[in-house]
């Protein structure tokens, strides 16, 4: 067991967290959330996505949000770009990192991005090439790495296959995503193992949704393999519009609390993070999805 001493957290709350909200969330709220996350010490923030506004109306304000953020030096702002059209729109807003997002499951690829896995790779290839030519870092998300809402359980070989395709087109880093949160520790480890056939440990992250309450256990399982990069969502916000019933990523607050308790450095101020989560929860008119935030806010009062 080689636990990392330091963990890098990308807060995906502004994007993954808010993309599925039914009511429009004002751009000003999204911008303020980004500001509060960076004030809490987050150095990596997934801000928005450049996808079709017909498919995901909540992200239609991508330009307004990206251009409204007062950037802090040392913070990396990433955005999702599924095709060249999205990438070209994103370019104007100077992202530090872009994310192409594919799936280990054919059915999910079709539902989410309207094409097969093979077609998605063809679409991503010119995006990856153009981004790298401009010095923009390229991350790939691998959805349904453990289970798919349409196909059920996904074998690790299919994750390995997708990771190989991503590597082949020059994607620099891949995230192993449990889109619907069905994974359990050994299955998540198998998906990561398959990914490590193609990517270095330093180029792999975990992206675990918490639908079945397994995400913290899955994070620990990945930590035990030495994985030190995770996507998490402040207040546990979120879910994917093409994965019915799936809830948000594991709450950033919960992961930070666990890591602090284990003596693993994150650079994040838990108190300020809790304030950021309380802010967005209040704006959305709901209780936080973070157990740690719930407990610590109760203790404050
Ligand atoms: P398509 O319909 O196949 O695309 O959609 P198309 O090229 O045929 O174009 C159709 C229309 O969309 C055209 O407009 C295009 O201009 C427009 P029209 O002529 O009909 O008015 N269009 C675009 N508009 C804005 N931005 C673009 C863009 N591309 C085309 N980039 C597409 C393909 C990928 C665009 C579509 O399927 C889509 O937007 N899907 C949304 C996918 C999405 O955002 N899903 C959620 C994020 S992924 C996720 O949450 C998972 C993750 O968290 C990891 C995990 O947990 O698993 C990352
Ligand atoms: Mg996700």
C-alpha cells in the first residue's frame, strides 16, 4: 500500500455539479462559486462546457461564466469540449485545460454525445491536436468505467480499450469515471488497473459519483493504488443529464476531510470550502449533499 502524501483535487461543481439543474442558475452565481472555490485553495476548477445548448441548456452561458471569472495565478481552469465547434468557442475564453469526454459503453456514448465510441475518437482527434498545438493541456473523461445505465456492468477490458484509443490520439491524462456511482472498491481498482496498461499513474484520476454512497470508499481504494488526482464536487452537487437518477460526484468537503484525517495534503482550507458549498446550496435552495459540511455547520451553530 503506497498512499500518496499529496492529493490534487479538481472541483467539478460549477460544471458537472450544475449542468443538470432544471432551473437556470444565473451566471453570476456560477462565477461567485468559482471565486469562492479558488479562495478556499482549489487550484483546479472545471468551470463549464462548450456543448450544444439544446442538449444541455444550463451550460449555454459558458462564455459569460468563463469571461466573468477573475482568474487567480496558479489556478487551472478547465472546460469540456466534445468537438471542434466546442473547442473553437472555448478558445476565445482561454481555458488552461480542455476535456474530451468519451465512454467505455457504446450505448452511453450514443446517448451522451450522439455517436459511437469510434466516431467520438475521430471527433476528438482534431480537438486534441489543435489544443496541444496551442499548449492547452488535454484531459479525457472515460464515462461508465464501471457500469452503464443502459448496458449494465462494464468489463475492465472495455475501459482499457478506451484508454488505449485516448492515448493513441494524444490525450495526456484520463479520468476513470463512475458516472452512475454503481462501483465498489475492487471493481473501481480493476478499471484503474486496465487504464494503467496505457497511462502512467501520474496521468490518471478518479471521478466517482456517489449515487450508491460508495464514492468515498472508491476514493480510498484508488488512493491505495497510488492514484493522487480526483474530481470532486463541492456540496456533492450534480449528475449527468444522460444518466437518469445519477447524483453528484463525491462531495469535495468529504474527500478533503478524509484526506486531512489521513495526513494527506490537499492545500484546501476546509472551512472556506464549507462556506463555498453553503453559498451554492443556499442559491439552489437545498441542503448540502456533503455529510462533512452538514456536521461541521451544525457544530458551528
Ligand atoms: P450532434 O447533434 O451530434 O452534433 O451533437 P452535430 O454536429 O450534428 O450538430 C447539431 C447541432 O448542434 C448544430 O446546431 C450544431 O451547430 C450544434 P443546429 O444547426 O441544429 O442549430 N453543435 C454545437 N453547439 C454548441 N456547442 C457545440 C456544438 N456541437 C454541435 N460544441 C454534441 C453532438 C456532442 C454537440 C451533443 O451531443 C451534446 O452537446 N451533448 C451534450 C453532452 C454533455 O454535455 N453531457 C454532459 C457532460 S459529460 C458528463 O457529465 C460525464 C463526465 O462528468 C464524466 C462522468 O461522470 O462520466 C465528464
Ligand atoms: Mg461526471
